[in-house]
């Protein structure tokens, strides 16, 4: 592993709106180069976007690296209440091994401190000891494999109507005065999984930027679970896919049944939008959720590893937890 050569004339600062297109290009080029894809692939037009939606949701959560007046790298932090993660952290390949990633990480950890985040994580490539060594310097340690899964949805899938007591609604259908109440119901679900876990920022980003929708499944009058879905150009899914960025159901004896009904709701949403593919990530420590996805026809497209702060029992990656996410 090459020893990083710090470069003193690199400036770390906030990312500017005028740089979002260049930041997206660097993300595509950096990942394609690392994965050994043809050089021209990341430069082809793509309508999926990890950069603009996250910057729009919170510009102060993004740090940038500049050299000689040019943008050379970025890192994005995400605030999920008591939990936070960072990524994608990407650097222009010609600046690799110059300490740029480490320079971007220091202020990112300061962002978590300012938020009061008590547990942090990240998604990275399990085959890269270089990445793991870097993140360990900041208190992150490898924990579990994460599977990014996908399922093809037929034009008219055999998705049954939800039977009583389950009912499906969506945030986009809610009256403006109801949005805060529904977000509070989602927070109550996640707080029962991990104290303080709060997806309000993700829900509001999807709602206000029209990135997709949040699917809500009710058990009588109580929210059983929800799924935050991206779909369409300019989202993290892009055209032709519905990406469940986060999904969770209330813990308890009916959690498995509620999870199945939530997946029914998402498949129905994808079908209604004419989207042929659903993607989602799941930490393999949440083995029941992974097994349920496999049983429904989801297959692994790629794998990574979750690195986390704290000890091996901290966080919400454990058996019995029905949560989908991948921290990319």
C-alpha cells in the first residue's frame, strides 16, 4: 500500500453549487477507476445523481478539496439523528495517495460532532485494505457484509392488495398539514429500533425535491413501517429503478409480516410508476430481513462492508431488525 504524500497547497472548504456537475463527474470517474471499468464509462451521461440531492438537502454537510483552483474531491455526511454516515468520499484519481481523503475526513468528523451523532458508519469495499486502514484512523472498524440487491418487477406483478388490518398510503398523498404528523410516526418506528434514529431529513429531501415517495404501511391506526424510495432522473436511483434508500418496520412479533406487507407496497409503487427494477441494500447481520429479500426474488448485485464506530454490539445491525439501507 502506497504511503500518502500530504500536499500543503490543497484547500478544504464547502462545496459550491456551481461545482455540483464537476463533483458528480469525479464520483463516477473515481469509482470506475477503482473498479477497473473502461475509462470512458464514467463520462457517459447518466441521469442518476448522488451529489445534487444530498447537497440540496444540506449544503453544510458536504466538504470539498481544491487544488490550483480546481475541485479535486468531495465527501458527504448524512444526519439520521443519533446515527450518521459519510460517503461517497471520492478524489480525482490523479490526486490519489496525496492524503486528500484524510484531509476531507477530519472536517467530516467535526460535522458529526456538531450534530451530536453518537454512532457513525460507512460503506466501503471489502477487498481494499487501503480504505480500511484509512477509516480505522478515525475510529471505524469493519463489521458486517452489506448486500446491494435487486429484483425485476414485471409490468403487471402479482402483488396482492394489502389485506386488513394493513393499509398502504404515501407521503405524497398527504395534505400539507399532515406531513409533520406522518414524519413523527416514522420517527416513532425508528426510535424503537435504535434510540434517536430519525430519518426526517431523508423523508423531507424526497418530498420537497420530488425524488420519489415515502411509502407508509399501517396496521390498523398504527404505522407498521415505511420505505423512502428514490425513482427517476436526477435521483439516486436514476431512470428504470426504484431505490429503497431506507426502509424499516416496527419491531415485535409481527415485524416479519409487516416487512412483507411493506415490500408489497413498494412493489405496487414501482409497478404504478412503470419502473421495472427495485434495488435496496441490507446488512447481513439483519439476517431475517436478508432472508425475506432472497425469498421474494431479490438477488445480490454487489457487496461491500459496513465499518462502524463503537464496539461490536453498538448500532442497529443485529438479528431481528427489519431495516434496509446501505450507507453509500
